[in-house]
C-alpha cells in the first residue's frame, strides 16, 4: 500500500460535508487512496463499475446501512450516472459518506446545467513529484526517478526501466482501447497512436494542428478534437500563450502539449526536464483550485519577435511565477528578463537542473529544483 498521499487528509475532511469526486490519470493511485480512506471506517464498501458483479450491486443498490463510506470507481461509465448518484446522495447522505473516482475528467460535467451542483467537492490526483514523494527517498533519487521512469506510483516505486516500459505500454493501450473509445467513440485508433507519438516528440515546441493534420491525413478539427479527448483522460494537457495589456506582439496560439507521465516524453533531456517543470506547476495550481477555490492558469510566453519564456502561472488573474527551465545553462535567459520586467510577476525564476550554486540578480532567482521546493512550499497555505 502506498504511503499517505498529499490529498488524503483534505479529502477525508471534505467527505464529512459532501460527496467527493477524485479524477486523475489511469493508475495514478486513486483506488489506493480510496482504500486508505476506507480504513478510517469500521465498515465500508468499494464498488468498481468495470466489475460485472460490482455493477449488479450498484444497479440494485445493495449495501448495508452500516457502510460508513461508499466508494464508486469508474462510475462515469454508467449511463445517466449523474442522475443516479444524485438520487443516492439526496436520499442517503445522512447514512453514508460517498466517494466517486474515475480516470475520465469528472469535472467536465460541472459545465452547464449540472444537477450535482453544490453536492460534491472535486479533487485531481497527480503522480508523485518533487513536491510529494515517500520520505524514505532522497531528493536526488526522486528527481532521477521522475526523469527516468516518471512519477506514476508503480514504476516510480520499483525503479525498473524494463518493467516501467512494459507498464507504460500496457497502460497506454488500456487508455486507447477502453477509456478513450468509450468516452469519445473514436474509431481511428492507429492514427491517434501516431498523434501521440508526434506529441511526445514535440514537447519543446508549439503545435499547429493544421501541420499535424497533413501528416495524419485528417482535418485540423479532428486533430484538435483528439487532443481534447486525450486531455479529458489525463494523458496530456495543453497550455497556451499568455496575452495581456502591454504585450502587444504576443502570440495567442498555437499551444504546447505536455504529458502527465513525464517518461512519456521521447525528446531530449531538456524536453523531459521542461515537462517535469510543467507537471510540477500544474499539480500546484490544481491543488490551489481544488483546496482553496483559487482561479489558476498555466501559460507560456512568446511574441512575434521571438522572445519567449517557458512558463507563467496566473493566480486570480495576477501573474505569479515566471519560470524558465534549463538543464545546465545558469546564465539568465533574455526572454525571462524581458517578461519579468514587463509583466512584473510575484517572482521570476530560472530553474536549472544541473546547477553548481544558486544566485539572484536583478530580481531574478537562478536555482535548482531542491532550492525551489524549499522556497516555494506547496500544498499548504
């Protein structure tokens, strides 16, 4: 069993008030987290909609009044599941705590006419990261694992490259054949696999759907729809250029795409490190949204004159962190300096994977990952 995850105590507190939905990638640890939460109850029940016998129990609503916690896994695959769980909650909320988990983005159902509005809290569970890892590991070991086998619990904890590669292949096939086809009714799986290969190779670059569409012999709208489908299933996430007053020559599209599984990136070490920084920032922003109700966005910066900076976090419409990611270059990036002067974020940071000594100059901090984590505490207010 995996040790306490970073959301455990907060989800346990929310369960005493409303239903809780946990979304996140397949095999990120949602079921393990649910089982740990069940340990706090004398009696509880776990039901997975993918299991035929469990499905029968769900439909017939056969559980004991003594079950303090009811866990419904992959419930979004059930037809009209929102209406079903609403009825269960409205009738039995005094008798049970209810936890719903799923690998599809359960939060997409919050948009427009949500019959569950006000009845649940939504949390997104991410893989292990530089902000969250078992206490028995050293920080350098964690970084090496994240860059080698990624942060998903099974490969991260075992640190076996061959097993990690096999695990990643099997997981991806399950996502394409089970989750994606069921959610989006996409039939051209082979072309979608080619798209994923293209995305893995271009983490460093902006993506033009029209150019990719020519390679795949499909329409640009189809490419965009496929990327959106992969986002819904937490395979990847897109970030877009930041546009604001004073940045008159900034680009507004196209996006960059990163992967929740850092080891999915097949580019050079720089691309994988940039992906690691992207997932670190997104995990922090999702926590701020889910825990504190803040409004957060992750962008990159680029203008028509070629000036660029890797990341900009926005919290409650205000620039927070402006970040450039480098493997070994400790010289402050001109793009970071340019945007720090014009946007005036709370902090401008150049993160360097291989850095001899952190330093600060002209309001910009040049630091390694460990120094960054120590100076920017996550998952605590």
